[in-house]
């Protein structure tokens, strides 16, 4: 059985407000939880946003169905 990711890489995050509303984000092709990126310094976050390094983590539909989640 092939491994299916729970989240897929979405659009770029363009503001600090958008970032703070997320539970998970993609950074360097890895998923990060709010507990991790929530402790970053603001200058660092601004740099990452300006460089287009943060992306939305979108829940994959096929994983929801396979695992019986809603």
C-alpha cells in the first residue's frame, strides 16, 4: 500500500496574519505545526514570507476518505 500524505502543498502565504491562522504550514517541503513556527521571531517570519518560503498545508481529500475521517 502506497503512503498517502495527509496534507498537500498549497498556495504561498503572503502575510503574518494568514500564517497565524494556520495550524500546519509547508516550509522547505516539510509540514510544520503551529507550536513550532509560532515561536519564530517576527523578523524571521517576515523574511520567509517575503522570499515565498511558506505555503498553506491543505488537507488531502483522499486521505480523509481512506481513514474514515470527516
